[in-house]
């Protein structure tokens, strides 16, 4: 179940707000200019869907975002617990960073934890199947895929280089809860 937990950026053990209600999550995030939506496929994709099938199932929603925001490219990423570089990748994503573009992810299956450092607070968004999140360009954040990752997501970009991170050097991510 999708969830939003908000902490102050000085107290990582006591949440100030929590909800699993998708509409309440959307309202809280939209107030911070973070897009949160729920999408549905037009067919069953099964377990471990192939990238071409994923894109085909969600092309209508991707096209809507492209028309609205001018995004230029998209792809599908899958991460499984048996991936040989899962620990290295997890550590890389766990460091607070920003991007020069929006970071747009749609979870086709599985889950991941986006953590946003905004206005003196840390917003932890557990994104699961059917969740779309768009983290605005320049927003300090980190991502946790867990120690046994299992997700497939569509990544949508507004530049051809794709994912380019600018690490802040702040160790704040080390203090907050992570996925098991």
C-alpha cells in the first residue's frame, strides 16, 4: 500500500504526519509541487513484464505527460534481488542528490521509497504498483529500493542523457528509515 510519512529534517524517529490514503498523499505532495498520481494499465502484464509490453500498456498515459510537460524520452527499468550490482546501485541512490530535470517514475510492479528534503521536512513516499511520482528539478532527494529489490518502473526524461545526479554531500539520508 502506498504511503506518505513526513518527518522534520532534525528528527528522524518521530513522524509528524502519515497516511496511506492516495488522495491525501496526492494533496500533500501537490502542495509541494510534487506530482503524485495513480495509473492503470489497459491489460494484465503478469510478473516480470517485458519493456515493450510495459510501454504499450501505458503509452496513452505517457503521451499525456509528453504533451503536457514536453518530455523527450522514456524507458523501463527492472531491478530484482538477484541483480549482481544491487548493493552498489542501492548505495548510489541512497545519497541525497538533485537533478536538472524532473525525476518521473511510474511503478508498474513492486515498490520503492522516494525521500524528499523539502522546507525543513523529509517526505518519505512509498511508491507501489500504479503510483506515478514526479520530483521537481532541483529537489534534494534520495531513493531506496531495499536490500532485496523487486520493481519495474517507467522512467520519463526531458533530456536525452537520462538520469544525471548532482550529489549534495549531505549525509541526511543516513538518519532516516529505509526499506528492509
